């Protein structure tokens, strides 16, 4: 079983995030791997462990800091790490990013075929959930997205998708792309041995030229959308916190009535 | 004139409320045409769509396979081939559909938008990001635009002089897909308004200790839907469909009441853009108070019954 997991470097959720020139500001000291990608790494590791053989590749695209994301995947147990980094990737939209990831995946797949690509359900910094679909389309592979359950048997991957009105079971022949939700599993914690090993593990560094992608076709110029304004939301005004001393419920009710909400 | 295609969300054959909001927004961008995927729309649905501005209702059916993103995207593409702008409700499925349609047509996409307008011949959208702590305006550079609109971000309004929408059937043959829909198991729907569309959401977290009676009662009194934190759904106290947050349902009701919820960043990301936020929590240092318009520090088992009684009394008076 050979599985590639795409991981994204995202700013720490608890830290202040911001925009600079239309892009999310990312710094190495307050970011790591997108939390939801931990579910993707976990799904891959579990499949390889169950198969008793196989390898997990972690792939990221991004600036120099982004290497932290694949290092995290190595700490969790991924066997190989690839970091695509190139100045021309800056400002890429979801379609540009998918194109770069797909080219890197093809390079791996052409050497030794992969069975699956697994992604997280969304990046918690952008949360658009569009990338898995765009990536599957670029690869020309089946898309099994938003999997709350994933099983692989006899060359077929089967997922359960929890939609608001129904639970769907969807299957496709391998190779396929699967995105997993945070319901799919409970990510493991890195163990000390792997943390130490991950520090020294090699990370392949690829440029756009290495994967045969023309920078002009993926970076800011090619982006179909541009952030033209970004500003922190003003804090709520007139906030009030009262302590219940026997009248808390009435205060709540009066507040709702006053605001015309009840 | 700009043609704006609106993908209709349905519930039991009727038009779901977010679509009326989307149609209302579509009118400000151009001429709305509705796209209805599924069994043929009834007279009531056609009237409803027409009243909110749809000039045409284009209907196509793909059966159960229409649940697959690729089939749905192909259907929408077939029905909206002349549209400059395509508007959908921002659901997980529609985000996938929007992505596939964009790949097909070269359109630019923004999902989770709170609004859209045309500026110098291009669509610009507004949305909140980073757990609703930032406002962002995005310009779609491409000629064609696809926008996913969040429920409750536009006030639905019928036309002053409602016109009838012309029904049209679009010939459509579903494409072969590498994905096979093996089975579809319907999930029982909670009564009342769905969470994502509710004007009021009352949520309970770990602080409820598994007893949702008070939360439900307050939701009933306020005409709202019941939400929950992930800890509560993980405990199995309430089904996953009720989970509010970044990986659950994102809600933007006029009123959000958080009961026994600490306000973790993952939870806040799914509710922080709500109109008014009220929190009841026993811990004065709970982060939820940082974003609440009114915070009541107290035991929800004391505060909620009193609030429910007071609201009922006010209503009776
Ligand atoms: C990748 C990832 C994604 C996640 N996505 C989501 C998501 O989408 N949505 C989500 O909600 N969570 C999500 N979480 C979980 C999130 O981090 C929190 O763990 C969760 O929101 C906490 O739920 P809670 O507030 O109910 O519980 P707690 O944090 O335990 O808070 C319970 C609160 O109840 C109060 N309380 C206790 N008793 C009473 C009482 N009698 N009266 C009043 N107050 C009382 C306590 O003071 C406390 O503040 C996610 C986590 C991860 C890692």
C-alpha cells in the first residue's frame, strides 16, 4: 500500500492571524501542520499498518516555513517527505496549488505507482474544502471526498460520506483521492523516537522546474481570485457580563426582549 | 444584461429558505434564472421561485446519481451554460460542485461568501475568515464567477410585483463517473428549521451534562434550532448533525445562545459571525464571554429555566 498525504502549513489557530498584501501572513514560530491533516496522516498510517506493508509520503507546497508541516507528518510516522518550494508559487489560488500538488504527485506516481492520495477535509486557515476536488480533477483520479469512514479492499476504496440529509456510501477503483473528515479517526501523538528521527530525516526539496510546472501558470498572475481588502472585524460593542445571583435568567430574557429577539 | 443562475436547494420538494436569499442577491447582480436538479418542481415551488425573482426555472433530473459532485456539476453546467454568474448555497456538496464547474468553465470561485456585487464589470464578494475575526473582500478576476453564499447573510425579499417563472426542461444525460454511489441512507431530520438556516440557534455543550431538555425548550420558545459543541456530539449526547463549528455546521443566525460551551476556537469559528451572541457559563473565565454581547455567569440549570419562564410570561402578557 503506497499512500501520499498532502499536508499544509497553517498558522497556529490560537495565535493572531492576519493578512499582508492579500495573503495570509505565516511565520515559522506560530504555525505547524494544518490540524485536519493529522486525520489524513492517521488514515494513511492505519491503512499501511493494516496491510502490513507499504509507505506513506507527506507532500507540502509552500515557502521555507512550510517544511514544518512535513516534519510533523514524519513525527507521526510518515516515511518520506517532499517540500515543493518556489518563489513563483506565491499567491497561487486553489487551482494553482492543486496543479502544483498534482505535478509533484505524478512525479512520485510515475516512479512507483501510488494507491491513494489522502488529504484533510479542509485547511483550518482557509476552510474552503475546494482543494481535494480540484486535486482529484487535475490528477484525473476518482474523488472520494469528506470520508467519515474509509476502507480499502480488492483494489477498491469505499467511503461513507455524512451529508446533512443522508449518509452516502461511495466507492471507486484505485488509485483514488480521498479526503477524510475529523470524524474518520483519532490522530495519534508523535512519540519521542519518531520526533528525534524526524529531525534528521531528509526532506526532498523540489522546485517548479523539477516537477515541470510553468510558474506563470500557477502563481498570483494566474489566480482567478484576488483579495482586495482585508481588515480585522471590529470588536462587539457594549458587551456585558453579569453574574447570576438569582436573577440571571430574567436578565437574559429582558436582554432578548429589549433587542427584539424574543 | 448579466444572467445569474441560482442552484435551488430543496427540502421535501419545496424550495429551502437559503435559495430565496440567494435569489434576492441574484436580482441585484442581473437576471436570475433558477436551476432545479431533481424531480420536477411543483406549482408552489415555481410560484415561490418566481416571487423571489427567478424569470425561468430550468429543470433537469439525474436521479440519485445527482448526489455525486461530478454529476451535479455537469447538470448545473448544462443548465447554466449562458450564465455569467452562478450562485449556490455554500454547503459542503456545493463547494465541490462549484470547484468542478469552475474547472470546466474557467470561472473564478469564492465560497462561504456573505455578499456579492458587481464592481467595474467583475464580481466582488465579501466574507469573514479566521474564525470570523477578519472581513475580506475578494475580486473574481475571471469573466465568469461562481459564488457560494452562506445562509442568513442576505435578507430574503419577494418582488413587489411577483412575476411567474417560466419552467423549462433541460435535456441532460448524466456523465459516467469513476465514483459509484453504492447506497444512500437517509438521516432523520430534526423537526423545525435546519440548523444552518435557523434565525436563532441555542446550543448546548459539555456543561449540559447530556441533558438537552432545557436547551431544547429555550430553542422552542425562541423558534430556533438546537446546536451542540463537538464534545457533546462526541459523547453521543446529540447527533453529529447538530454540531456547530469549523468542522461542523457554520451558522450565522440573528441570535446565538451558547449554554455550557467554553468557546474553543474551533467552535467560535462556526458561530462568531452571528448577529447577537449570548452565553451562559459557570466559569467567569470561559473564552466564550470574550465574544458574547451578553454573558451570564451562572449554572445553566438555574439560568435557563428562569429565562424560559420569563420569556413565556412576557409572551403571555
Ligand atoms: C481538528 C478539530 C476540529 C474541531 N472542530 C470542532 C467544531 O467544529 N465544533 C466544536 O464545537 N468543537 C470542535 N473541536 C473541539 C473543540 O476544540 C473543543 O474541544 C469543544 O468545542 C469543547 O466543547 P465544550 O465547549 O462543550 O466543552 P468544554 O470545553 O469542556 O466546555 C464546557 C463548558 O461548560 C461549562 N459548564 C460546566 N457545567 C456548567 C453548568 N452547569 N452551567 C453552565 N456552564 C457549565 C464549563 O465552565 C465549560 O466552559 C475541534 C477540535 C479539533 C482538534
